[in-house]
C-alpha cells in the first residue's frame, strides 16, 4: 500500500536514509546554488522541503547570507535538522499553507515539488508572497516525464500521489504565474539517466 510523502520521509529520517538522499542530491544542489548565488550580493534564503536541513546549514555559512530558513512538513526531518544545526532556523509546516514573515531573495527546493497537492499553486504563492521583487525561485527535479527511469518511483518507493509532468509543463507553470528570465537545464545527464531538471526564474 502506498503512503503519503510525509509519512515515508518521516520514516526515512528515523532510519537515517536522509543522509543518502543528501549524498545523491549534493552535486545537483551545488550546481543550483552556484547559479543562484552568482550575483555576489547579500541575500535571504528559504529551502522549501529542506529535509534534514543540510542545504540551510551550508548556505547559512555563506558570508553573504543574512537569513536562511528551512521548511518541511515532516516533524522527524525538522527535529533532525534542529539537532544537526542547532543555530539554524527550521519550521515544520505544509508548504501549501505556510507563508514567510518577510519575503526573501532566493527560494530553493530540491526534489520536492512533485509531491505537492498542487505544484502550480505553490509556484504562484511563492511568486506572490514569498519572494522580493527580482527574487529568484530555483527548483531541482529528478522525477519528470523525460527521465524515463524515474517513472516507477511512485511504485518502488510506495509513495502516493506523485505528479509526473514534462519539462514544458513545469516551464509553463513558471510562465503563467509571471516569472521572468526563465531558464532550465539538466544536470548530470548520462546513459539512461535524464539528469536533474533545474528550472529557475525571477520575479
Ligand atoms: C526527496 S525529500 C528532499 C529533501 C531535501 N530537499 C534534500 O534534498 O535532501 C522531499 C522532502 O519534501 C518534504 N515534503 C513533501 N511534501 C511536503 C509538503 N506538502 N510540505 C512540506 N514538505 C513536504 C518531505 O517531508 C521531504 O523531506
């Protein structure tokens, strides 16, 4: 029987499988951060679906970062993030109903958006309420239509309700919501593996 993403990832946190996920996502996230931080200005940062907080911890150590917060719907992931990074800021909340107290310059998210009830709606909320003017949303996805080897993940991981969209569908979500300077690329593409689909745009 399939379970919700929050149930499954809470179990992963308890079993320490979050550390394997960190290793698997590391190179793609480095690629995303290199792109998002290339301006060299001071910035504030949200990691949407932060897991055990490894990205918030890393970004928080950047001299130019004046504020970083991680949000995740799994209380087990957030407990773990607070243990691994006691001085970091972490919130347990459903991304669909959470709003930051103050808008930020960069919203980052790795391997999260296809688990959401309505990814397009969250992209709109981020545009409307999470980002400063000229702020950037950047997301990384390994589960998407063109990456054929990912198609059975809902079955193999036993996770319900995973949304399989194509690259163009994801790009359309960014466009209709109003993002400008939209870019997408695949990172780490190799035999049979489509790579991480990275999509970004500016408010
Ligand atoms: C594949 S993990 C990625 C975690 C982290 N970004 C990383 O790269 O290690 C997906 C994360 O999204 C969180 N998540 C899924 N749906 C969510 C929702 N509706 N609200 C908040 N978090 C959610 C899960 O709890 C999980 O920690």
